[in-house]
């Protein structure tokens, strides 16, 4: 169990580290211009930080809201889903390169282009899919009913994805065509 908790925590650190390094690199190239932060953006950023702190704390604290008394199968399933989500999210972020912005501040830069390689050949939002799988797997691996919190995140993620797609379709050449050739979240499903 200690190894599992360390693995989950290390994955969170890897995820956050990749985001911060690539965010810094994107800002350094000047592709993603910063906009003034609104109160809503500050709140959303605070929620993200609080969630990250909560996940880190949950990884080191005793089980919270236990689903079952014999969680071996659940832990295995959760670890597989978590690992898949981590790999998809990180790969998606790397493949998106300088075309990325934070979820709370979606924007389109003047140099933005359609990314249709790697995971983006199949789905338009692999980072969102990966992050949802990561959180789902994390909670399952920790045998926690907090897994139901993932359900609460889905409407927000779907709304953000639709909003981003509208912005991109209006400002990026070829984006509408790309949308007609890919799935939003899961190939052949949705």
C-alpha cells in the first residue's frame, strides 16, 4: 500500500512538473499571451490548487470514505486507469506544444494551428480525457467513494471543451474540418 501511495503521489508530481515546465516554455515563446485575471479565473485557479493539495493529502493519509473492505481488485483497476490517464494527459500536453492554454483561461493566439498528430489524430481533447481518467483511477486505487466526484467534473469539462472548440473554429483555419474527422473525447464513441 505504501508503494501504491508513493506511485500515485509521484504521478501527480510528474503531471504537475510537465505542465509547469511546458507552461513556462510556452510563455517564453510568447505564443500564449497573458490576459488580466478576473475574479472567476482566480477562483478557478484556487480550486485547481486546492484539488491538487487534496489529492496529495489523500495519497498520504489513511483511507477516506472506503468503498470496500477488500480493495485488491479495485486498487488494481484504479492503478491501471490512473496510469493510462497519466500517460494520455502527459502525452497530449507534450503533443499540443505551444497551442496550449490553461483550462480556466482558454484563448487562441495568432500563431495557433490545428494539431492533428499523435493522440490528436483520434480525439480533440486527450488532456481532458487523461485528467479525468487519472482522477478516476486515483480514487479507485485509494478505495474511496470520492470517485463520485469525477462525475461532478464531467459537465464542466464538456462545457469547456465545447467553448474551446467554438473559439478555435472561429479563429483557426482548418479547425472545423478537423472536428469533422475526429471524436471529441473517445474514438468511435463521443
